[in-house]
């Protein structure tokens, strides 16, 4: 270990005295509040803990490094009675369990005592406030508490253990804070020191080693490829060398430091201080935008972990994955900062769970996917002051505070993000509901267009002069549409316009006998009167009205003279105007009601039939370009009548209706993109693998 240069800038004697007093006071408070033992028993335990503290200040290292690395179960066993032997074993096991349950906090205090005592070789077992201090006073506590039999001692031991497992982490954190305040900095440990080497996965039978890291070949292949160490033969270059427990403790401490530095950096970047541009408008109007904060991916070498170890590969795999996050131009800085908070957690998880990158249902994959989905509608410049960003940060903070290196906390965090997603969508659906009446108007317009089209198709319009074909299909259609919306097809106005159209077309047909000619002469004034009234309602120019009436008179005069054959009628197939093919060009429009504006994207002549079956569902987010600007919109509703989708964005507020056939076309040609597909984790993993390859 390397001692910091500030080691001599404090009064070592006074600091040790203060630390001893704080340790014993907090231990005393913990025991008294529990009411498990008497005052005499507490005093006995504190006496033993205090003697241990004093002894460790002047202790010299004993035993080999192998004994140190094996942990805290190296008590010497002498020829004693069975009860005493069993109690010694239980005390050794208690010491080990307390060390494991407080490993991070205890390791921090150990590194500070290395500085405080000036002992680079200080063994972990010689930590003045370590679990050994507790064990040192337990024998005295048993006698003071009146526990004489083995069963009484073991029962008391069990109850005290539960108390210590809960309370010691807090005590060690407080001791670490105290030493930090007085300037006793933590010594910088080497992950693998000169006297320590990585242990092999298999060892001699006389010295059982911890079980090797096991994983499926596919899992190892992903990790090796991400770590950049795949062999040329295509077989993953996996490592079976593992770090010792001491080295892992060092690594956990380094990760704690990394996370603390990262948190401080993030707090600075997301500080809620007022921005100068809001205080002095225009001051920075011509200046370039501030660069995004730099985020660095973790690397095994920088943490002091040999690349040849399984842990080194796991760390580098995580680093490669996060490098893909930090360099992805498609992710907002807001999302990158949120995901960066998970990097150390991902490392700690990868060290224990080698299926992290291969399991499609891994909880971390779900958590990252959900955070990505939650950030989709956020402004690109959203900061910690944004309510959604703040809630995500709180969830991640809770995860980090209680994270123990397993997946349970990840599941809880993912569930919390899911709740935020549900709340976000419900709020967006509620805002979009105001536009549903406008969407209903579009559906009714479609229904009206269908009824009008069917009416015109049953009338003999083809073959008429172009001026009349255009009049009926364009202008008279407007009268029918207005009547449809006001009264429907059963209303008197629709019926009157329909009868005028039918009678006018009947007047163009040849009249073979005198009765038909008399009927034409009788009905024609009323028909022409209705035609004139319709043109006035349409506000057609006088010259346009005259042209239409002249064409009608010409057809009606001919009908009075001919015998009734198509040739006599003057039917000319060349006059049949070619109907335009179904256009695939997009037409934009808008429907307004009060302050609400619903923008529309339609096809001029959409095909009938069934709706496309592969369209995104409710809650999907789409990127749509309108007038050269990309908008992120949520699909909030699909009309059961027309299949139109109502897309909505709360900020900036924008509502858009799009026809299903047009949506299908634009999704296929890529001009409209569904966001979040493929899911964020899978996309980032593919990007990381591509970069590593």
C-alpha cells in the first residue's frame, strides 16, 4: 500500500484517542438501546473491545500472507474441552460473518488506520475497530450476563449477532467519516500486491479453493468479445484465474471510490444553481452550446485488476458496454447521465453474475430498457430539476444505497421505473383525450366521403362533358358533404341534393316518346332552379355558372331530339375523364376547435379493405418529421372506425392524426421510426459488440 503524503498533518495520538472513544460510545449506545444484556455485561464487552483497540496500536504483523488471505478463521485451537472448542469455533465464525457483512465499510476504516498508524503492512485482522474487538469482549460479557452453559452462551451470541450485523455498518461509516474529517486519508491499495497473485480456479486437494466462476459458453463468448479478448480461432479466450478475497475487497473499495467521485461529478453537473443565460438574457446568444459532460467507461487496468483474470474480463466487458452508451449520438445527455449512475452497480453485478449480457430476461436489461423508455419524451436539455429526471435519480440512489451485488435490488428499481412509466403514459393519454372529438370529426369525414362516393358511382357521370364531370365530382360533392354533416343521408337536404343530381342526369338522357318529353318540360324548370340555387350556395363565379348551364342546356336540347340510342345521345367514350390512381403522396391538413389544433397526415385516395396488421400499439413512441422538424410523439389512441392513430407530445404540445395506410408506408420506408425498437439494452449491446469486433 501507498501512504498519502498528508499522513503527518494531524495529531496521531489525539485522533486515536478520539476514535477509540467514538467507537466504544457508539457500541455502547447500540447495546443499551437493544436491551439485550445488562449494564454490567455491556461494560465487560466494552472493556474487551477497548483492550483490543489498544493492543492493535502497537501490534506487529504475525503469520504468513496465506493466513491473512484465507480470512478471519485462523484462531489457534488448543487442547480444550468440547464446549469451549465449539464456542471458539462459533466466535471465529461470527467474526468472519461480521467481516463479510460489513466488508466495504470495514475496509474503508482499515485503509485509514493504515495511514493513521503508519503501517502499510497492517493486517486486516489488526483493525482496531474490527469484529475482533467485539469477539475480544464477548467472553467477559458471557460471565457478566450470567450465561454459564454453552446453550445460554450460543443463544445470547445469536441475538447479539443480529444486532451487530445491523448496527456495525453504521458505526464503521461514522468512524470512516470521523477519520476523514481529521485528515487521515485512506491508503491507496493495490488490487494485487507484490506478495499476492491471482489464485487459480482449481488448487491442490490439500487447500480447497472457492468454486470457479461458471458460465455457459455463450455467456463467456459475449464477455470475452466485449472485453476484446476473443481468440483468433473463434473460441472465447476465457480466463480461469480468480482474484483472492483480499484483492476483491480492494476492488470493492476502489469501486466505492469511483462511485463517490462519479456522484460528486454528477452533483456538480446537475446543480440547481441559476443559469447565467436566464439571469442576463442574450449574453450567450451568439456563443456555442456548452459541451456535454465527459463520461468515462470503467477499465480493469485503471482499477488495478489484471486483464487475465475472470474479474478483469467482466470489468472490461462492462466498460465496453458503457463506452457504447457514452458515445451513442442517438442518446440524449440526460439519458447518458442517468445510465452512468448504474456503471459501478453493473460492474459489481457482473463480478457475481456472468449471465448479465446473455440473459434476455436479466433484471438489469429490463431496468435500462425502462429508463430509456421513460426518457423518450423528455426534452434534450432536461436536467435534474425536471420532475421525471429527479424521480429516476431518486430510484437509482435508493438502489445504490442498498445494493448488495445481487439482482433483487435491480428488480425493485425496475418495478419503480415501471410505475413511473405507467403514470407518465396515463398523464399523456389524459392530455391527448382533448383531441378525440377532432379525431372523431375526421372519422365522420371519412364516412361522409364513402357515402358520397357510393352515390356518385351509381349515377351515370362518365361520358359527360369534362365541365359537368368536374362540377358533379368536385363542387356538387361539397353540397352533399355539408348536408351529410348537418343532417345525415336521411335528412331532407341530402335527399334534395341527391334528387336534383338524379333529375339533372335524367334530363340528359334521350326521350323516346311524347310522354317523356312532356315530363322533361314539366320538371326542367324546378331542376334548373335547384341547380342554380346550389351553384349560388357554392359561390361559383358567374362565368363558371354560365358554362355549366350552357353544357346542361346543350345536353337537354339533344335529349329532346334524339331517339334514345347512345349514339343519338352523343355519348363519347373519349370524354370519360381518366380517374387518378391511388396516390401514395402524403397530404397535410388540420382540424381546429377553439384553441385545439389537430394536424393531419392523410392519403388523398386511401385504399379500402382491411387495416395493416403490423402497426405499433398504444403507448409506442414514434419519431415523425413535420416541416423539416423531428418530433417524438406517443401513440395514444387508434380509432376503431378508421384505424387513424392519434399521436401526441406534451412538450412541445403537438397533436397529430395519421391514416393507418400512410403510417404503414412511412414505417416501411423509414421516414417514420418507432423509438425503443429494438429495446435499448439490446441495441447498445449490439453496438458494443460491433465496436469490440
